[in-house]
């Protein structure tokens, strides 16, 4: 599953290249995660400036996929993660909490409204309308991912007082009816079911034909336990580990390896490798390739031969472990990434010796990177190294980093535009250039 909504919108050329890679590794599907990057008619306000995918583009890509044994599958959230819609006042009337302020299980507050109100008939019709337009663009797909994850504001706003489990299953059932009318099995993320096990009997009764995806992206996530819970209810279950690329600059190799191992050990009906673009999608596509190869049971030598860049796989794996040398482990991120996004005065304390060791390791890799050549993937690998090196130097308290960051920003923009349209690169660059140096 490839995130094409936050913020990178990959070109057809890039997606076709990725399909060729996936086909060579014996993958059988590619899911595209949409939020607001499809050209929904009548909703131009949410996609006007982001070079959205059109029906013609998706039909062309679907034909390309099926010719290579790959099924192109749509992934459109229909209950949560509507933040990019609800930033616009005209859509907030569909929100569970139009004013924002949902409480999450981690104690934080979601300032922007995120979840649809399932008791509002207009809101439900809005979600149904999205599917009615999107699904015909995927004629080869037998499945559609309808989301349903992280709906933390459910029952906190306009639907307060209703049974949350019933609300959840009722809404997903309505969305599943649309999928079935278009000849597609419904598919959902399973985190809300696992957080609210009282909803599992309802789901088994009304959504027994659906795929339920148990996701978890950390080395210590007990994916097998979630799978066992859903399997016991007779639900068809997939497992979704991650590439560990997002919120990291250059990946988290050790976390990724163990996460994949945990996923492979779970007895499931399929594995869906997930590649998100959280927090600006600064990491280049090359960073995700080792996980894509390893999840398919291949080696880095296999990856190097496939992309014709000798040494790339091992280089990226070593680069992706520099966060551990820096003692910068963190959940769903690295401390280096988190600290970079904070003012210097608010950044967490680091082990200075560990940071120096990480910088030395990065300098060794920088010397070795010339041997990778000058292909796009090699340039992306060097760029990821540069991002990590900047973060380490900032954490060390070095001054005079503005020129290095400006060079990296130009590099990010140039590489971004090779992979796809300008879309939201300016937003990502703004966030990258904002922290104080």
C-alpha cells in the first residue's frame, strides 16, 4: 500500500516503475491510499492545487498492472482521516466534531476535525458519493479498502449517546454495500475492532465477507494476538507491517526487520506491506525498497540486480540503522526526526557520544556512496543520508547549518519533481525549512 496523499503524488511513470519492481518480486496487488488526491467532480476545492489522479490515469495504470499480474486496488477512507477535507469550512458540516478537539487514546487532542458523523445522512451520502465515482476507475480490482481506522472522535460529538460499536459497524456496512454493488469485496483496517471488541460480533455478522487488516509498525507490536482475536470470530484477516520509512529521514532498519518477522509469523490470509508519508513525506522512495524486497523474501543482492544499482540495498540497510547508533529510537519515528521538528530549546536530550559515533558512521557511508553511481535511486540514497546527517549535526548543537539545509531543500525539490508533479512539495519544503538552525 502506497500513500499518495501526504504529500507526494507520484506520477504515472513512477507508479509504473514501481509496478514493474513489485511484479518482479511476485507481489500481486498495489493499493493506492487516497484522501483528497482523486479528481472528485464537484469537490475541486480539495484537490485543485495538488495535481490529482484522474479516471483516465487510474484506468491506464490499472491496465498496466493487470498485464503484469498485479491488481490495482483503491484505498479510500470513508469514516476517519478526513482532515484534508475538514480544513475547508464548507465540509465541516459532515464532521463528528466540526470544531475539532477529538481526544486520542494517547492523551493528545486532534485540533482539526477528522471523523465523519455517521448519524448525519448528508455525511453518509457524501462518503457514498466518493465511492460511486472512484470505484469504476478500478475495473480489475476485486477489493476496495474502505478505511475505518483511528476514528477516535466517534461518539464524542454529534453522535454522542449512541452505541459506538453499533455506529461503527452500521456505517461500515453501508460503505460495504456500495463496494459490493461495484463487484468488490470490502476491506477495513482492524484497529478499531481490536480496541472495541464488543463490535466484533456485529462485524462478524454483517461484514463477514470483508478482509480485516491488523496493522502494526513497531518491532514489539504483537500482530499475532490481533490476528488470533479476529480469526477466532471467523473473520478473514490480513496483516500489515510497515516499511519503517516515514518520520525517519532514512528508515529504521532494525525496527523494520523485526516488524516484518512478526508479521510473517502470524497465521493470516495475506500480508499488506504499508508505506506511509506522514509528516511531509520527506523520505525519498528509495528508502522503502529494502523493506519491499525483504517482505517478499528476497535479498539485497536480488534488489541490487533488479534496480541495477550494485550495493544499494546494503547501503540503505546500514544507513537505516544509524538512528540506533545515535540512540535515537522512538515509536513510529526516530528521536532525530522528532527533534528536528522542534525548536532547539524544546528538543530532547541526546547522548553526545552516540551522536558523534552516528556522524562518523554517516561520514563513512558518504564516502562509500560515490560507488553507487548517479542513477535516480543512488541520488535519493545520498539525499536521505544528507537529511539524516543534518539532523544529527543539529542535535549536536552545531551552528552554521543554514547553507547545508538550503542545499538539501533544493535537492529534495529536484528529486521530488522527477518522481511526480509539484503537487504539495512547497508545503513539505516549508515545513523542512521552518525549524531554527
